[in-house]
C-alpha cells in the first residue's frame, strides 16, 4: 500500500478501527451473515471506541478534525475489510447524519449530532417502490398543518431501517414543483405515525437491516425540517456528493479484504508439491487485483480530501469513486474466489461472502449506470463551458 | 473521589516462548509483548467502578523495565486516568515477594480505596503477587472475583468463584481483589484514548521515590531463585491410522475411546 | 551466598485442606510426597487442619503415614477466609518452625499461602508438578511456566520454611496405613483478627466450568465443528460418554459455546484422563490448557495440525462427519 501521509489522528483512527474489526467483527461475521442479525453491539463498540463521530465536528461531540469525509472513508474501509455488511451500520449512519451536517441549522446540529457521535444510529431515506433512480417520482408527502407537517407514504430499501434512531427523510412538500418541491425532515424512531414494514432478505450485506419506513399521519414540528422548504433534492445531491466516496470505501475495503485472503491462501495452498502462488498465471491475477485496489484507494482518498478542502462541485469525482471502486470490488472478489478454487465456492470459507457483499455497492446510492450518467453530464458541462 | 489502583504486568505472548534445549535459556526474541490478559479485565473493572461511582481516578501501575511503559500506555488508551512505572535496576530479578513489596510501597503513595489485579499472569502463572500485595498492606483479599455487585467508598459486595461454589462477600475497603475473565469484557483501546496515551507522560518511581529498602527488592529481596530452566519432556507424535469413510473412522475412534475411557 | 539455615525442627508440613470433616483429595497426594521428602531429610511429617470438622479430618490424615496432625477449630476458622487462615498457619509455623510447607494448588491454597508466605517473609513456589530434595538438602520445586512451554526448578536457599503449592493429581495418593501419629489440637489464637469481610451467601454449584476443570473425560470442539449444530452433537457425545464439554477460543469467540467452556491459556486448564479433540487445530494457546491430559485423541481434517503433535492417537478426517457416525457407533 502507498503512503498516503495520514495525520497522526487518522493513523490512530485506522489502528482503532482495525483492532475493533479483527477482535469484535471477525469472530461473528459469518454468524451475523447467516442469521441476518443486526450488529447493535458492534455499533456500540464502535461508539465506545470513539469512532461513531469521526465525521462530526468537535463542537458537536465528534472528532472530525477538519477532515470528516476522509475520516469516514478510512473507518468504513477498515471495517469493510473484515465485513462489508457490519461496516454498513457505520457508513449508513454517517449517511443519515450528512443532511443534518449539510443543511441543519445550529440548533438542529446541537439537537442530533452529539447523540449520533455518542452512538445513536442514523439512516437516510429517499427510495420508494416507484422512485429508485428517479427520485422525483416519489410519493411520500409532507403537508403543511399549522406550525408543522403531516407525513404520509412508504420508503423502501432503507438501510438501518427499523434499527436507527434518527432518520433523515425526503418527502414532497409541493408536488407541482417537481425537483424543487421536496424537503428533508428528521424523524426520530418512536414518533407517532412512524412505523416499519417488511425487512428484506438479501443476497449480501445480510448483517445490515434493509427495511420499509411507513408514515401514516406522522406529525412533525417545522423545527424538524432541514433547510428551507423545497431544498430537499439539493440537500440530497450534496449528501450524495459527500457519501459516495464512503460507498467507494466500503467497496474498497471489501476488495482489499478479499485480496488479502486470496494472497494468504495462495501462499498456503499446495498443489503439485508447491504453493499455488508460485504459478505465474496466478501471480498476474493477484497483481491485477492489487493494482485495481490501489487505484480505487488513490481515487477515493483524493476525492475525500478534496471534499474536506471545500470542493464546490465534487459530483464527478464522487461518482467516479463510487463507480470505479464498486466495479473493482466485484471483479476482485470474483477473482479471489477463483484463487481459492473449490473451497472458495463453499460457505465454509469467508471468501464467497465478500463477493455477495460487493454486489450491492454497484447498485445502491445510485446504480453505476446513474453514476456514469453523472460523470458524463459533468464532462459535457465542463466541455461546454470552455 | 476514590483512587483505584490497577496492577498490570507486561508479558511475552507466553504460548510463543520456548526454552533453547542446548543453552537452557529462554528464547523470547521476536515474541510480542502484551499486557497480561487477566490484567485487562482488572483494568476494565476499575474503569467500570469509576463510572459507577460517578468519579474517581484509575491509576495503572506496573513494575518493570522501561519498555513496560508501553503496557501502561495501552492502559491509558483503554480508560485509565493515570499510569506509573515502578522502575529501577534494583527491582530487577524480583520474585513474587519482592515484586509485591514494591507494589505495596506504590499503594502507600497512591492511597487507593481499591486495588485490582488479574488472577494471575500468563508468563509465570503464579497468581501470588495480588495476594502477597494484600498481605504487605494487611488489607482484606478476595481472589477470583467474578462480579462486583455493589461498590461505595467504604464497602463492596462481590461474588467470587471457589472450587465448589460461588461465595458472596461484603468487604470493607480498602481491599485487594484479583479478578477472573468472566467478570467483564474489556473494551478496546478507543481512538481518543490512544491519542491521549500517545501524548501522556508516564512518571517513573524508583526506590528513592518509594522509600524502598533495596534489601527488600529485586534479586536481593527475593527468597526464591530459579535453579534451572528446561524444556518439558517431548511427546512422541502419536499413531495416526487412515480411515476411508466417516463410519470407518467412527468405528476406529469408538474402539480407541473404549480402550482409554476412564473407569 | 547466604548460608542455608538449620533444618526446621517442625519437619515437613502438609496443609490439610478439608470441608465438613473430609480431606480434599489433594491432601493424600501431598502426604505421599511429603512423607518421601521428610524421610529423605530425617524429619517428621505433620498435617495442620483448619476449620469446622478439622478434628475429624485430622483423624482421616492420621490413617496415612503421618507423624502428627494439628487440628484448629477456632470459630474464626469455621468459614474459610485467607486472612485468618494465613495468620493461623504463619503463627503455628513461627512457633514450630517447619522446614517445608506444602499445600494443594486449589483455589483456597493459592489464595492464602501467599499471605502466609509474606507473614513468614519467605519464598513460595506456585503450582508445582515436581518436588525433590537436592544434594544440598534444598527443596527443588519444579513448575511450569509460559503456558507449559518452559519448566523451571525453583529453590529457596536462605529462608525457612520453604513453601509450595502443588498441582492436584500429579502425585500418587499415599497408601492407607497410619503409623500411630499423634493428634495435637492447636490452642486457640490469642486475639481473633478484626473482621473486615462477611460472607453473605454461599451458592454451591458446579456450573461455570468447575465440572470441566476436574473432569476425567473432556469432549472438546473447535472451529472445525462448523457452528452451533456441531456443538449440539458434541454435547450429546459428552453426555453419552459422561464427560464435560469444552471448546477452543475460536469456537467460543464465534459464539458456538459459552465462555466458561473455553480451554486454553486464558480459559480453563484441564488435565483429564481422556481428552477428545474434534475440529481443533491446536493453536499454542489451546495446547497450553490441555496438553497435560493423560491421553489425547484428536480428529481434524488437516493432518499437519499441531493438535496431532500432542495427541496419542489421531485421525485426519472431517470431525463434522465423524461425530454423527461416532454417536451411531456408540449406540445413541
């Protein structure tokens, strides 16, 4: 791995996350995957290790140290090396906090961020049954009612759904206005009229909860609206600009973890009287895997640092980070299974899980097709400006 | 504000240490040093007591060479408030009696309301330092503590395991408790803890600082001496028949079990 | 070098740990060894016995080749506690000046002997597995350290008594057969010590690994058992064979077995007559807790696994397939 000149704080963060992953996550990942069990006690350990607030500024109880997105990426990567599913509890909680960080006023930040830094789990909700890649088609409505709003509708595929305490939720406040008609709200678990529906049974990231959120005449005070009315999609876009390197880091961690296992196995496994790693064909495979992983890491870190430095429109770089790293994760994990051979296909070895976990990173927070749309759109805009 | 003293020992990863059969000396090169695992449970319990009492100070104390400061830094990263290294060349070569003497003098300076230690260290496995420390101080001792049910500055109610059962004791403080693993699950070093530990200064107390009589410490203060070390007798690699099917393997194994089974 | 002190006239002492008037099984073992040491030194062998029922237990001791039994039944010794026990033992030793004091390395012995050693300002060696008299008439005490990888011979040249706790089930129990030893009740202690500890409850129990530590037969499983289902099979096997269930750290960490089942360096140390290891590779940490078993039989898929270096007999096979077949074979 290259030297990315992490700060002393970041090096300690990485060391903390690594030890936590190896000691607390490694022994349980297979069981949590099989039982589809949500890792509450692991997220508590993450909070106890002071990692839940690495992307939250110090004044709200965190330890962002001016590099919130880079910190979020580093911790996500480290946890994902061991289990991409359990790591998602952390990454998705960050996703839920980002709208508050981006669009919340001082009072709202004081209200929710210290709790999240101390270990209250967050979530972010946009997707609906008929509004996936096309969020403007969403049906969840927030209707003005006196000094508050009444929410009705159903969100789908919400990561940390049912388990999180604090939800950032997008709803239409004026359907006529289309993309300018949505607003973002914070809804806490336990709010009257806020409940949960079906939990998905998934191919991968099975330790993560993916669930419906159901709003039935859920009354919210206006103080729970983030930013002005109608700014919801803008907040969501800015959130994705910051969160996509995080998904990239999850993919990166999955790929790096699979690569490390493949190298270890190739050195140990003997055929024809010598370790299989002595075959040049396999060496070249590992070399390609490692090159892709390192390229993904370099792209993600550069993007995260640029965002932390105050990038105005990091959309293209964010989309590239997510898209490239997730494609890398899919290729590298499939190749890692190949290195393992027959046992790689067996559930007794951890490697097949890496491939199952990798797949979602090409799909959520905008499919990789949507990412390519974003990248192309940015290219066209840039060219037109010249 | 109660002072809680936690005794820590830096040990090699004992499972990796061997005796050189030729020179009959310990081979510990390249063997990682770590905090004695039982002591981590003592530290965790100390931190939890402080949290339950709503204040106080946990001081990690270790007698050892300068490198033992690393173990103390780990304790700081895991929640100790302060750390002291008991270090001097005259402390070297101490057996349990001389070690516990130095720890007792440190306790005299810190004036803790409670001293916690692991049940034993995984290198020498004696389990004697905690009890001997209590004896030097003439404080009550409870070994094998599995749970601290109640704690106040004056008293504690603890559960401990003996061979034939569980004993619940009310103990006047100050006292010395040694703990077993089931008492808690030690937390990992936190990010902020690591940051603090990295920057912390760790004071070193020597015989002058402690007012120790050199005749009571180190080699001079140790009644016991190691006459010789040697590797344990080698075992012959056992017989390994081949079995085709699981049923055949089971048949062979069942026969072997019947043959070896205790009456 | 300090001159060795003159041999203590009190002879060799074996602490007579007892409960309700019955000696702990380690005591006859220590009497056997203590007799040998005493004869070698030409000294008497004495057994101090404390607590309620001490006199009955002292008589039991005298049925073995013991010269003197010293029961003390003062009320402060009725309920075991390290402070009065250590004070009493040290007090008696101060008066009668034994050369050697041995006690079982039981929970009690390992707790109060260190306190007595400090009161007597002498040396103590823990958990000995070998005891002999050296040519210069010192007690040479052998113990294991570094998880059983290292043996050390310890001596205490300059102070008396020489004290050791001794691992149970290492030495053969003494033959029955008294030699007309005397019983000499110890006079009550001068002033009972201040009470700083009160027993609130006593919960007799064998759970939590206590059954495991003393088991004659242990059925142990590791990562190769695949999961909780594999452990359910082992539990049936253990029940069928009348043994105790144990697990490696990997299996405990994975949640397949409770922590009080963990055998190894930071778990429980076992020395059964028969140890059956299924799907355990034999990491050094595990071997440290079981390698001293009398007989080890191992089943593991990897024929190169370290467990086979301590096993008397082994099968390179998938434990997960062998265990169900074994249950059938044993007629379950």
